[in-house]
C-alpha cells in the first residue's frame, strides 16, 4: 500500500484481487492517524462531515448518470 496526495487529499493506493491499482481516501482507513474531530467526539460519529458531503455528491452523480443512460436506451429503442 502507498499513500499519496492527489487533488488535495491523501489517497491510499492498493492492488485488488485481480491486480488492478485502486485507491480510496486514506481518511476512510486506519492507515493514517485518526481525525482529531473523531477522537474528540468519542465515537459518537464514525463519519466526518466532509466525507458525508462528498458521498452525497457521488451518489447524486451516479443517479444522474443512471438516469441519462436510461433516457439514452429509451431514445434508441
């Protein structure tokens, strides 16, 4: 595993079962020191607000892509 900073955040790179290079935010792992906010919260919230906002954006983008793909299939039918 390797941790590198890309696009303003640390990413943890690893090879999956098929040998493909994958990455996830290092903050989502225990490979980096715990976020001070999480430590101070004494475990009341396992997620950082910034990560939840990013997850919401990702879900929204995936839903939009799925909707566009569906519209394209309908228009080609």
